[in-house]
C-alpha cells in the first residue's frame, strides 16, 4: 500500500524504518511536527522522526496544523491508500480521516482500551502493571478509541524504566504495524470495537508529579522513579536545592525515622526512609551538577544524622 506516515518522537522511528524497508508498502511522504526548541540548550531542531525521514531521503512535510485550508493540497496531491499514525502528538481531524480509501491505522503502546492517551507507558509503570503491549487500531475522531485490528502483549520487568520499555515496545510495534497493514491490504482483518466499560486513561505527565512523596510505600517511590526516567525525572529537595533521582531500589530494611530521612551507608551510599521499608538510591543528580552514584553524593555531601529529603525547598 501507498502510505503517508504521521509521527514525531523516537517511538515512531522503528516503524518508519521497517515500512520504508519492506517491499509490500511504500511511504510516499512523512508528516512530522514543526521543528522546535529541545535539549538543555533549547536549540531549534527536527523531531527524531523527521530527522530519520530525512536520512531515508523521504519527502517530509511539517504543517503547523492539519486543517483543511493548510493540508488539503498535500492530501489531494499525494497518491496514498492509507495513513499511518505513530506518536504524532496531535489529533487527526475528521475530514482527513475520510480521505484515504483504507483509512488511518494507529499504533498505540498499550493494550487498548486500557491506557488511552499521551502517557500509556509512564502510567502503566506508575500503577505497577505487570503486563502491557501494543495495539493497532482503525482510527476514528475519538482519542485512541477506534476498532482494534491487532495487539501483542509484553511483560513489564522489575527494572524497566519508561525508556527501556518504550524501546522494546517500539520494536514490537513496528512488526505488528507491518503485519496489520499486510492484513488490511489483503482484506484479512476487521476492526473490533473496543469495550468502552474497560477503558482507562493515561494523560500526559506533569513535571510536578515527579515530586517524590517519601511517605508513600517504597514500591510506589521505585515505580515513580522508573516511570519518569528518562523524562521528566523524579525529584526531591536536599538542603534547599532540587535533586533528581534517576534510579533507586526498594529494600526490606524497616524505617527507623520519619519518611525522607537519610541513613548513611558509607561507600555504598544511603537509604531513605519511606512509609514502609527504606529505598536505596542508586543514581542521583544534584541541582546544577551531573548524574552521580549515591556513594559519590554521600561522600561529597558529608551527610549529617537526621538530614532529610523533602517535598519543598
């Protein structure tokens, strides 16, 4: 099939690469988000998907909006049978959904109807889910609510971060997406309506959600840290300055003081009291500094008895 691929972040890159390389389908154009400031220096540049499309010498279109006045010329000029949407970051309007004969296929990193929305991987980790997966759907005008075409499950491991899990799901999703398009072209798959009573939602993660509440159970703290790695990062305050916690692990050491209180472990770093057992911090990034091991932080800070991580400066 002839395709127009809509995408933005790095999750979409394996799918674009796979479809560009396969013989059964042709990517006629890639629609990406406009270049925007990113990174620590806030330099304006392309999204990962747009960058990859240019490397593959594909036609790239970066409209500000997908309204009829802005995008109709492209939709009418390009010869395409179906649209493919992977982590595009914007809704496809009703008028555009009706243009290609085969409609629009979306790849979503969850087992729909669970975790509809912008942050399905992060929310699954935060909630302590043991399994997730990918789903392809035939898109309609409602967010992630179209009929299910195919899905594949993937376990969530105890050391998974959002970064690790997304990387696996992106690879699995690329394969499932190609299989879906093959079946769609052969009229071998029909969309199955989602069970609305089982739908749950995964809204974007606000940076304030990364503020660690040390009174929560150790497992909840661990899940939050893993869910917000690599972005936006879980954080706390120490001596009035923010510090990001990039990795930690729950222990079976019972708390000996108020939640947030640090217990020095010498060369191995430190433990933090929580609402249940203690958490051992593994990697931390003090404000204005690079990431470091908990041991390096402990030695450099010369921790004092009774010092605490807090939720405010």
